[in-house]
C-alpha cells in the first residue's frame, strides 16, 4: 500500500468514526432522561449516577466526534474513544452474563431493541478503528497532532 | 545517576544516553497525551453538567422538573410527581404509607405484579377511573410503576391522575422488573 493510499484510508476512518460518535452524542444529548433510563437498565450505578452519566457521556462522545472530524488532537481523541468502546464492550458483556435483556441505548433511545451481541460486534469494530487511528505513525497530520 | 561506560566500549555511553533521552521524551509524550484526554473528558463533563443542571438537580433532590412533567403538573395546585428509587418505594410499601398502582396492561399484571398493587392500565384509564376513585382517596400517596426504566406509562398515568385531583404521586422508575430482580414480594407470577 502506498503512503498516499494509507493516508486516505486513515482520513476516511477518522472522519467516519468521528461522524458516528458525533451522531451518537447528539442523539443522546437531545433526550438525557431517556438515556438515563437506558443507563439505569444496566443496573450498575446508583440512582443519581445514572442521570450524571447520561448527562455527561454524550457530551464527551460528541466532543470526541467533533475533534476527530476536525483533525485536532487525533491521538488523544482516538485513545479516548478506544477506552470508551472497551468500557462499553465490558458493560454489554456483563448484561449477557447477568441475563439482562435490555436495549444497548447506544444511539436513538427507545424504538427497536438492539441486542447486546449486535452492540458488542459494532463496538469491537469501532474499537479496532480507534486503535488503528491511535497507532498510526509517520504522518503528523494523521497521527499525533 | 551518570552511567558508567565499560572500559573499551566507545559506543556504550552515547547509546545509553540516547536511550534515556528517548525514554524521557516518550514519558513526556505519554503524559501530554494523558493530559489531553483528561482535558477532553473534563470539557465534556462540564458541558454536560451545565446543560443538564436542572435535570441533575431534580434527580439529586428527588424533585421532578415541571418542564419534564409537562403542563398538567402546573395546572394542579400543589400537586407533585417525583421519581422514586427502589429503596423509597419499598420503604413506603413496607410501612403501608402508599398505594401501589400498576400502569401496565391487564395481561402483564396477571402474569405478575408487585404484591398489593392495584391494576390501572393507562389504556383503560377512563373506564376504570370511577371505581378507582371510589376506593382511593385523592389525598393518598400513590406509587405508580410499569415495565421499568424507559417505560413511560407510569408518568402518563401520573399526569392523568393529577388532572383528576390526585396530588401525591411517586413514580417508581425501576418498575416490576427491578422489584422482581431484587427478590421483593410479588404476586401472580408463575413459579
């Protein structure tokens, strides 16, 4: 693969992942109470913290998405997205182990239920993309800045 | 500590110094990266808290926001509709200080419900209101539940009851699934 092709692929991945996170964040920002319900369904946090997480996580997602799209602080942002996805995967796996049949609450709240397995599969892809961007070297425009 | 080059190894010292320098640069780079991540998280958290300040305040104090509850709350003088966590709902029911109401469909109620709950499905509200009012005084403390977090029927029923004069309403958001999972008393469920 030529460096030029590699650069284009990395750019496409970066912007694609950024758009996904921006979309996910904005959807949840628009209805924090519904997202709090989704968070509560995981049954891992005390009552108030469901609201606190629902109020803050979407903003971090949207901010990360925006930073990835604009190409500012790519390494830190992709690292953060990878960490968030790893956390989501662990949480979703825990729902399978605990036998909870809940909607993942990843994007639009309510509506058709997304199974934990589907959500894990999606998050693994996002994690791989984030790690690819994070570990990209050799081109300052696409790696560390 | 200054490295001690072994006798005769002319290249040992520069290599060692370079390694340390690399390590220092790497550490500095990692620290910077970590700092950037922390700053991004803090900005997101600050924006989220600022944007949702009222919601968080209401959740912390157990006061349901009027804007969230809709205009029905404002119309009923002195009426309140607050979310209640499991512990609060349990305490009220154990002390017999509240009437528990199931807002789910009759079929769901038949398959299992919180012990002592009255069935008042949101879809049959109008037809059942008369008999409900005959047995439940308007000043009663009501705890309404449905199918757990994400289920809006309990809130909708609460609004309807407020419109009909009931003023002390708690919404047990965890609903039947949480209550059952906690091993608390239920009725009607198959063994």
